[in-house]
C-alpha cells in the first residue's frame, strides 16, 4: 500500500448474533420448571385422593358389617323381648283384687275401698308386691288422717287371680318392709300353685339406658275386659271393679297381663326410674331387664310425665323373701293380718301410686 493511499479503518468488533436461540432456551427452562411443579402437585393430589376417597380395606368393611349386624340383632331383641318375657312368665304374674276399711270401734267404717294391683311369684308359695297393696292404707292421706284419730284399718279380702287358673286364691300379707314399698304375701296352698315358677331376680347393679319390660294389670278388671271378646265385653263392660267379673274372667281364661317396655332412665339408691308406661293396677308388677331377669317392682308414676315411672330395686326383696320362708317371721315390720283392698290413686311424690 502506498503512503498516499487512503486509510481503511477496520473495526475489530465481534459480529452481531441472532437473539432467537437464547429466547427459546429460556422458554424451555420455564416449561420444564412448570411441568415439574405440575407433576409434584398432581402427585400430592393423587395421594390425598387415594387417602380420603379410597374404599376401606377388607378389615374395615368386616368391622362395619359386624357393627351393623350387632345393632340389628339388638333392635330385634328389643322388639321381641316384651313378648318373650310375657310368654315365659305370664302364668306366675297375678292380678290382685281386694277390699279394706278404716273405721272406729262400734261405728260404721269411715272409709271402705277396693284395690287392684299386680303380684308375682318369688318362691314356692310366696308372691311379691308393694306394701301399699298389702297394707292399702299405707300412703293414703285420707286413711292416715283417720288412723291418727284412733281409727283401725282392716283388710276384708285379698285375692290373687293367676292366668290359667279357673278361680282365685287367698293371699295373706306375711312380711312388709318398714323402709320401702315392698311386701311378701303367702299364697293359699294348692297343687297348681306349687307348679308356678318363681321369677328370677337379677344380680348386680343395673346400668341406666338398659331396655326394661313391665308386666302387670294396668286399669285392673277394666283393662282385661277391654281386651276380652266382644260378647264378654258387652256383658261385663259396666262391672269394672266387681270381683264377680274377675271370677268370670278367670273361668274363661281371660286373666291376661299386659306388657309395656321402655328404657331405664336412672337409678337412685334402691329407686328405679324408667319410661315404660303404666297405670292404676300396675303396682307390684315385675320390671325385667333385657335378659328376662327381674330388676325391680313397679311402684308408682309421676302424673303427667311419661318418663317418670318408678320402681323399687329387686335387691331389697331378698331379705324379705328369706324372712317369709322362715314360717312367715317378719323381716323388718309385722304385716297386718287378714284380707285386703287398696286405694288406687294415692298421691305420692307429686304423682300417683299405681
């Protein structure tokens, strides 16, 4: 090159590259990251779905089936238990009918009344009922007022009508409790009476919530007449408290107790509270648990409250039965001898005795 030739400037810079390949690489990296995040989310979600919505294992299914089976069996037992108890023990549960009076010597009786109640066989020749059945003036304010003035109570008649027996039998108070509404009565001896099976008494405490069945004669003769065939009902409908009507029902094999059931609500000392309904005439009836054992003796109910039926624990019966079997020696308090009659409808604890 000659010195006088024009200079040629040469720039030594790097040639400019196309930006597109760098953008694609960044997009690829973001796509990969997004796919990774989505994969993790999908994996976690699938795990949660499997955890919460997967069908239970075979062991879990078996447990549920067993639980449902037990619940169904319990429901069937509850539905069938009253009929089972009634059929098994019917013949040992009697209707009690009687008459008593309270009066002064050499004067006409100031008070005379009938009693309708229930009793049940607890030993050979003995039945249990309430004290206010064996001594019907017990807890009666009107009778008590007369007795405080010097009047004397007297049982005129006390009869038991057992299902299956064509006639009544005489029962006599033998032992009454001084502490509770319980009594043991001696049954007039006969071959048929000795064949009646005593009802089993439960052992141990009774948990609230258990199913209970109460058997008795609510409404007395009127209740049995209401269940009688039409021809018998029409003939006896107006003789509700007539002992002759009871004799006719016995001759026709229509002495038939009724069963109601409910649940035990509470246990306070020797007092049971349950919601099995009852009425006058049900006093002295047995209260059964779900195993067909007697846990109490029906005693009273709170008027106007369906869940307030009261009974006395069967545990209190045992010493009375033992005393009665010892030739009638009283366990706690001597019973007034002779017949019977009761004043249904006594007021007690803001309610009524049965």
